C-alpha cells in the first residue's frame, strides 16, 4: 500500500431539534459533527487539534442574496473560527463557494492533496441552521447569535467556482432560484419521454416514495416519516404547488439544522494513529465536471453531458462499472436531478439497490451546500458494513451546473492514488454545440420548456424557455397576472406549443397562440 494513499477514517452527523434560540450557530454545528467524526474513527478528541487541513462548506448566510444582507451575526472566516474552536492550526484552510457539489469535490481535492504529500490529516465539515435561524429572523431576535460575530479576521481562501448561478438576463425572468429552474428540466424530461402529465406525476411519486422510507429509518432525518407516492404528488393545503409540476413535498427543504463532517488521512498516518483497516474507506474513483454554465446555454434540458462525462471518468478511474456498485446516493434536490443522473448512468429509477443512503434532500433534509457530506458519512458506514462492496455518490451544485462524483469501498485501492486533471475531460463538455441565445426575441416562437411558479395565494408567474423562428433560444415570462394562460400551461403538455414573443424593454413576454386574440 502506498503510504500516501488517501483514506476516509471517520464520519459524523448532528441534527438539532430544540428551541431556535438554543441552536448552535453553524460553527458550533460543525464542531458537533467534527466530534462525532472523531468518535466514529475511534481516535481521541485531542486528534482534532492536530489536523493539518480544514475545509468548511459554505453556509447559506454567506451565499449572497437577501440572507447575506441581513444583520445576522456570523464569522467572517469560518475555517479559522472552527479551527479556533477545535484548538487546531491547520496550514491548509479553505471555505467553499456556493454549490451542493462541494462536499464531494472537497473529498476529491483532499484526496489529491494527501496523495501528493501536502497533507496527512484533513477535516471536512459543513452545516446549515436555517431551520432555527429563520425563526429568529422572523422574531428579529439575533441576540442568541451575537457572540459569534467576528469582524477582525481576514477573508478565507475560497474553493470552487464562484460565478453567479445565472446571468442578469436569466435572473430578470426568474431563472435565479432552484425552485424555478428544476421544474423546467422536469417538464423537458417528461416531454422527451413522451409521457402524459398524469403518468409522469405518478412516476415522480413512485421515484421518491422509497426515499421517504429510507428517511423514516434515519435518526438524523428532518422528516423521518414514510409517505405514499400519491401523498407526495397530490397538491393539498399542506402540499401546495411550488413550481409546476412540483408540489412542496418534491422540493428540497433547506430550513433545517444539520451538520456533517468527514475525517481523511494518508494510509500511513492513519496506521500510525492506530486506525484499523476495517475502519478505512478508500476513494477508488472520482471526477468533477461543469455543465455549460448558464441555463440558456445548455445543450438541452432533458440530459446532462457533464454528468455523463463525470460518471464515465469516475468509473474509469475506479476500474469498475455500474454493475459493480452495491449502493448509491444520488443527489436528490428534485426528482429530475435523480432522473437525469440515473439516465446518464444507465441506471433504472426503480433499481432494487436503491438510490439514496440518507433519504434525500426533501425528506432527510437539504442542509444548504452540505447535503452530500451526510451522504458521504452514510457511505463510509455502509462500506464498513459491506467490506467487499462498492458505492457511488454524485453531488450537484446550482442548476445541474457543477458536479462531483465518488466511488467508495472498504477494499483498498491499488498502486499510487492519482486522478486525471479535470481539464483533460472538461474540454469535451465545453466544446458541445448549443443554440445561439437572443435577449430581445420578437415574433413567432415555440416553447422548449416551461414552468408556472406559485405563491401561497396561487399562480404567480409563467416562465418559458423557447426558440424563435431562427432557432435562437430565449427566456420569457407569460403576461403578468394572466392566470388563464398559466392554468392552460399546467393543464396540458406545453413543450412544443407555438406562440408569439415580444420584448417590452425590460423583459420578454410569451403568449401561446391560442391566447393571442385575448391579449391587448
């Protein structure tokens, strides 16, 4: 065994269920998870002070937008703040940009650093406390967090791709929130399959009902309750429509108080600490890919070339195939994220091996950028229980934009650990053709995909991605307040429908052909 072979030696989680004013802040939640990871490794607490690498997954309050502008006490440099709590002085410290891909991307990065001899003991940690924080915000009660305001620190070194998730043009039309964008992928995916609205609703429920069963058995799950497929997809007072075709129960839930951490080491250092090989989990394959960044630049809306390439590269590095996998944790913010991942892997959505280890983001909980750290912790434990088995995990950031993949096993890797440079396969994705985009379309047009966004009081806005007569792609909204058009879009298959698009000086407005006579 190469002494610098990277190994995962501990994984821990924590879910807080108490009063919001007593919830630990993100740094405190990370520390609880770190303690759990150390306990899981079988090592003494004092080992935390000896880490030489520390990476913290970005908190939602630092991600920009309205939350980041609120007077919420917080640390300016989370890795440094966490290191102080742990009594550690790691030479490598980093904080991540936005992205659900970052936990797996950090495992890949830490593995490479360990293999290169840059580090020998690394802690990865992340947390979200929006469950308690939003209650404190609603009550304007920031007092419980005041002690965690730290202003005199230098900004942390950042990890990952920090570009905005969408362009200003896309944002003006509503393509800035996952709850608005993923439904558009879902509708395109359904239309590409040729399924009816009713049949696809049934399929989405059948996909996620088993996730709820896993969550029901997970002591860390935010909603540990099994639900029927019908209950998941049937709109009701407690399951309102959010973005067609997704009722609330098909959406990731970010207002949770959860944390997770993973401890990694070189094989030689783990052995020197007394960690038995039965506790070690090896990263056999990994990859990181990025889709064409902006949603309007995608090849299409029912596939993911970046997933396809990343899956291929991770399996190639591991020397394994889909048939060799015994368990999976697929990123599950919305059904289409699972459906497209499975499609690109060649995996059936009803595969008897199951698609989640945690219960998924809508039921286990979607703790901001850190969900997949929980999946990795579960992967560590499953690999120990089945030492000859292999597991696959994928993680996704923004709008199927940034991807990270990992293949794990208790079985040791062979030879010196090394991964291919990301640029060696990223160029294949970057070179793929995609339609020209226009910001000022006018005239006849066709719907490529769409959604209707709902507020609590009902339908609020239709969003259409379409093509003009020249084949150029655009994004538009439906006429403001026209609920008849919105209801009609929801009432039948609307991918491929024709209409007219105009630019009103600020936004594009699309009207289906059947309604042109009623619009002034």
